[in-house]
């Protein structure tokens, strides 16, 4: 084999090896970003679960005694137990739903390692534009525009968050209406001794 041909073959193989190496490093980088995102999601969810526990304890220690006493004076002992327990249960469920919705976020989609290696191997050695960093979600340079090649993803389902907001608005409306009805003056009652006479 002539020396020029063997040099061209070695150069072509070196370029192919470089393209495969770049595709593999791009895949590893995307996988590490995905793993980091999952770890952050779990950390945030753990923090929200901890917040649910802290709010449950804080509500129990600070507000439960006052709420219990007020309801006991107004309505009776068992109604006070029911109102206090219901409020604490609603707060715990709200934070648990927020934490669970945080864990159900979809992961980013990116090309597989096999796809990247196929593109790197099939690319011609003279054209470096074909094998770029195979991460389509990377930001383009400020002076150039590249349309996104990622498929459109559906909007995330925020059903539990909406349900929590509806529940909070309902409770706030009920509290406002109750306070307003209690603020109106009650009709004057006649003393019991005059009614019997």
C-alpha cells in the first residue's frame, strides 16, 4: 500500500474514532445531566415531605390548641376534636400531594447512544458539521438561529396542584362567609323569667 494511501486511511480512522469519542462523551454528559435532574427532583420532593411534617407539627403545637378551645366554647367538645383533626389532615394531604406531583415530572428526551454512534460512524470525515455535540437541547450561539429538533411534549398534568388550590379557595371562602355571618348582630332575646310570666 502506498504511503499516501496508508496516511489517508490512518487519518480517516482517526477522524472516525474522534467522532465516536465525541458522540460517546455527549451521551455521557446528557445522561449525567438527566441523573442530576432526577437527584434534584428527589431532593426537592424530600424537602417538601419534610415541610409537610414540619407544618403538621407546627400546626399541631401552635394552632391546634387555640382552634380546639374556640370550637369547644362555641360548639362543644367533640366538634372541637373533629375540626382540629380535619384541618391538620387537610394540611398534611396538601403537602403530600405537592411532593408527589414534583416526583412525576417527565425526564428530558435525548438521542440514544446507538443513534449517536450511527451518526458518528456514517458521517464523512471531511465534514465536521454533521457531528456536532449531539445534544439538540443545547443553546445556540447568540448570533445564529437553529430551530429545535425536539418533538413537542405535552403540558405537564397539574391536576393535584389545581385540586389543592380549589380546596384552599373553598376553605377560605367558607371561613370568610362564616366570619361575616358571625359579625352580624344577633336579634335580641327576651330573658327567660319574663317569658314564663
